[in-house]
């Protein structure tokens, strides 16, 4: 019988949970990442200043994957003649 991946019961994160996951402030995440071009898609529940953000975990994981950089793979620069 094949092993299946554990299923997470969490499908959405709050702004605070996302900020904690990314080790960033709530303010930065809310202003600079959520719903911004190149940022993380999010749902805003309610209207006005008290509206709450909900972020799908699959969107967070996709955004994180798109930000992975491997510095070792950069081509080495050659120096010109001295």
C-alpha cells in the first residue's frame, strides 16, 4: 500500500500567521506582499478597516517556491586583461 502525504488541516492562514511563517512584521506583510503584483494572492473578508485577510496555504507555498534562488549556480565573471 503506497504511503500518502499527510494532509494538513490548515488551508488558509491569517495575516499574523503568515507574518510569523515569513519572520516579518504584520504591517510589512499586509502592505507589501498581500495582493500586490508579484506578491501573495489573498482574500479580504469583510469591508473597511476591520476587514480580515485570509491567505491560501497553496498560494503561500507557490510564492515561496518562486522565490528560491541558488547563488552557487551564478556564472563566474571573468576578469579582463590587466
